[in-house]
C-alpha cells in the first residue's frame, strides 16, 4: 500500500532532518508543528514589515520554505482522506503560481502539471496565455511539452505541425525516460490514442524512482508523483470525460488511484487551502487565495540592438500585491 510505505518513509525523513538539523526541505510532524515554524519565521523576519513588505517577504519565504505539501500528503494517507490530498495539491499550486515570478512558456510547465493535478483549470490559460504563442526557449523537454499542451488546450490546428516537429526532434535526442514518456503521452493525446497514452503514463511512473538529485526530487516526493496526476487529468480537460476514461490508470505505486477516482467522481471541483493561517499570519491566506495575473512579457534592457523579451516579474509581483491589498 502506497499509504503505509509513504508514512514509514515520511517518519524516517522527519527523524533524519531533526536529528541532523537539516532544513532545506521542511518535514513537519503535524499542522500545529508547521504553524509553529511559520510563526517563528514571522516573528524573526516579517513582523516589523509594512503591509507591502509583508507580502513581498511571504512570497520569498513560501517559495523557499514554509511549504506544507508533503505534510498534506502524509496527513491524507494517515487518515485515508483524498479530500485532504486534493486540498494539499491546491495549496501547492497556490504557492507555485504566486511565486512563479512571472515565468512564461516552458518555465511554467511544472506549475501547469500541478494545476492540472489539482483540477485548477482556470489557472492554465494564465500560465500559458494563448496570445504569447508557442515557446522556443527553456528546458528542452519542457519546451516540447509546453507546445503540445498549448495545441491540446487551445485546439490550435495551425500550431500542431510545428509542435510535433519540436517534440519529434527532442525525442530523437538522448534524454531521461521521465521526459520522453511525458512527451509521448502528450502526442498520444493529440492523436486521440488512449491506449498508447495509458502505456506511456505507466512508463512515466516507472521512470520516477530513477530520478536523481538534479531533478530536485527526494524519496518521499517520488513516492507520490503529482506530475503523473497532472498528465492523467489533462486528458479529461482536453479530450472530455468519456474519451479520457479509456486511458488506463497507472498501476505504479507513485500514482494514487484513489485520488484520481475521487477527483473524477467530483468533476475535479477545486479544493481549498489544506492549512489556513491564523493571526498574525492571516495575510498569507489572502496571498495564496488570490488569483495571480496572466504571464506577460517585457523587453529586456541593455541587450544592444537585439530585442529580448522575458517574463515580466516586476509587473507580476505588483499585480499580486495590488490584488491582495484590495481585499
């Protein structure tokens, strides 16, 4: 059972972190412990801030710490409650999106998959705005995945040929199975080949245990792989429920069939924050519950005669701040 294995691994990781006082990836005993740590951070680094500074400071801290997602997975498996896991995914998306810094294109693919895993379809057009078009730069496998996702999402036949060429070119090179299977899966969705999609999703899950540190995944993160749920759920959003149900759920332990079925039965109804923050940290609830703006581009200065456009990080943060302050 994935739940039993996960709980055992989580408790071992918790003991290791606090024995050796390692805190790069926080593992919390329970929600009370998590909130205690957040309050300690507030008292040390945020308390004396102005309201605008507090928003900025929280955005920094929740990006690099203060993330209760692994605790949410642990709590869900501990209680056999898929709603808790669904809400933990909501909070993970809220954190990733709010701290994305105005990324665009392939830089948002990780957040797109997490949003899909949480059923937060309204965020996908914000992360991959149609008006910005296909992307041609970034992490190469994510470029291919992003463009295929945009063709599927917006049903843009005029983008299909170039997206296929990009994907096939990437598949002709040597890359980890984790990425090649994800690309093959998206191509199968584009072809409406649900049988092949199921095969590729299973292979994707089988590749997860072989992820090395360069992919920034710890053992317990690999034991519940939310990207696989993002890929699986995407089929429901772009093919429709009837067609997507033809895709077999992975049998690998890193995919939680109970969660997938729970979400299907409820039509992927959006969740809510797994952990809500009491005073004096209540502003964090507003930050995480606000809807970030769509990604936009801005012209990079001091690049000579060449025009270089990048994600508008400054404008993105300003709009989040204005949205929170207007509450």
